C-alpha cells in the first residue's frame, strides 16, 4: 500500500491511499485521527503519530 503525504489548500495534512483522500479529523495527544474525505459517512480511518508514522490503517470503504 502506497501513502502520499500532502497538504490541503488551507494547510491541513492530507494522506492519499489507493486514490482515497484522508483529512485530519481530531488529535488526541501525539496521535492524529484521519478520516476518509472522499465520501461522507465512510468509516475508513488512519491513525498517525506526530512524526507521520502510521499506527493504524483501516482502509475499507463503503463507497
């Protein structure tokens, strides 16, 4: 699985995986939760640390 790190036009972090875009949802301590921004209601998520290390990737989409 290939991950591409970019920033949004507003400067927020964006991760692209297999053509799906993930945007920042919330931050808890050093962990950032990213959710699928391609489709509202999608349950696909990625958890990353401050150094952009991916610790969880649930890349199953309902669209």
